[in-house]
């Protein structure tokens, strides 16, 4: 009996040590931020824009839904944390950052340097690092969060879903989270890239519900290729094909569509549904080089030339054209990266793994060494399916004119 009593007392003492919900917060006491934008004011201040969700408008009761599902608030200060606290002068609740979906960095901020602006977010224990980071193009980051979007009531959620979908089915975009971005900035043999986002149409009309009243919205948020970051500053932009080449090298291409030649006349569109990338480093007498080996598998989606896909020689010709086109895209990305003196592919890291002693002498001036680095691209392209017909009806139609 005495032993049972002692055990009971010990269990009660252990329960006293449990923290419980000591830091719980009621939903009515917090403002949930789903999007955050950071711009730089030339006067020497950060301009912070927070997109706050209104739960009552996301799933409105019957007869409701007259207001927008989100509101944006802006504040300026010399530090990000102070600017967020300053928002309480106009916002009756403290901002809660644990549900961030997207962080938009301003182009002007990136030209100055993004590292200092990220310090607060990386340090704050309430902030989860699984949100995506993008860079505004030709507009302020805050303007991006002010645009309302069709289909998705919460613009930040639209930006996140659109980027995820685009990365899976359209190769020139790329997702990156906060921890990965910071790691890429710190590694001497690797430079990060950020997907750009811009506003197509009217910025002012895109802020209002009236802008969504037509079939074509007045303002549309659109992803626009990749920005190259050298250390923590914007070095330049890749175009669409160069962005696609980057993702081929990094092995990020899950599915995409492109146009290839057709033996000199016309063109054929193909869907790449399976790609593999292998990057190897070689060292010859103290001189490093890189070999990029790509394997692609594609299906024919459109034919705009006179070709009979039932013939093996026609398939081999298209495979050669597909390999040639992929090699051009990849080489263009490498040339642009060298022009910007930014190793966005992580070639330096691969050389480090191959020969640590050699890398010790290269890493201090790697951007300059990267420009001179020999890179060979090898592509093995395969056409797997040609569709339901071997010849296009377009040639017969043209012949009857």
C-alpha cells in the first residue's frame, strides 16, 4: 500500500513539471500573416508589407463575403522586427508569422543586399522556414501582395500553389525556402537563385474587387524566370530558356514542353516527362573541369512538319534534334552564369568533393575561377511516344489549298 502511495505522489509531482499551454494564443487576439514583403527605401529604412488573412471572409457565413479575404498593412523602420511591431499602431492585433506562405523580396532591396533583412526571420522561434522566397521584378515587393487574385481568395496562397505547380510542369521556375537560401548564400561554391514575380496589367485596379469582375482580371501575378544572387546581392536575371537550362543541370525538371527542329523544315513540340542529371568533376594536372550528363525522355505533342513518325529514322532524327536543343539551352544557362560570375549550379561544391586540397586554393576567388572553368555537356535524348497518329493532318490540309 505504501509503495502504491509513493508512486501516486511521484506521478503527481511529474505532472506539476509539465508546461501545458503556457504560450497559447486565442485566434481573436492575433493577426495571421500569410504573406510578407520587404522593400528598401533609399532613405535608409525597410518597408514591410504584411498580408493578413480574415478567417471570416475566407469561409463566410450565408449572406456574408462582401469584403476581401485579406488586408495589407505597411510600416517603415530601420529594422524588420521594429517595423512589424510598429504595425500595431494601425492593426489592433499582434502579427503572427507561423503561417507564412510566401516572402517577397524587393528588387531594390536585392541590389543592396538581402542578408540583413532575413536575419530576423531566421532567428525568430515563431517563424517556420517552410515558406517560399521569391523576388519582385520591375515593381515593389509590397505591390505584389496588394494584388487580389481569382480562384484563390488568399493571394499568398495563390502565389505558393502557382509556384509549386509551375515548378512541376514548367521548368523555368524554382522553389526555394529560407534555410536553403541562407545555406546557398554562405557556401563559397554555390550561389542561390530566386524565382521572379511581376504584375501583368494594372497595379491600381488589381488591388480592388472590381478588378476581378471581368473575365480577364485587371492585374495578374505572374512568375518571371530566375534571378541570380551573388553572395546576397542581385547579379542579374536569366531569361526563360536560361532558367530552363539551370533546372536541367540541377535535376529539377519534372515535366516541361519545348519545341525542337524537324530536320530543317518546320518544328515538333515535345513533352519531357523524365529527366536525369549527373554532374561530375575531373582534375587534370591541377586543372578542374566539369561534365554535365543529361538523359531526357519525351513524348511528341504537336507536329508542324512533314514527318512520318512510324519510321525509326524519323524518331532518331527527332531524338538528335531534342538532344541538340537541350544542349543549347543548358549551354546558354552556363554562359549567362559565367557572365554574371555566379556559380548557381554548385560546380565548386562538386570540385570540393572531388579534390578538397585543390578546392582549398580555389574557393577564396571561386567566382573568378568559375568563369574559366571548362564545362562539357552531354545529352542522351529519347522519344518514347508519338501520339495517336503517325502523320499530321495539317500537311493534307495545306495540300488541298
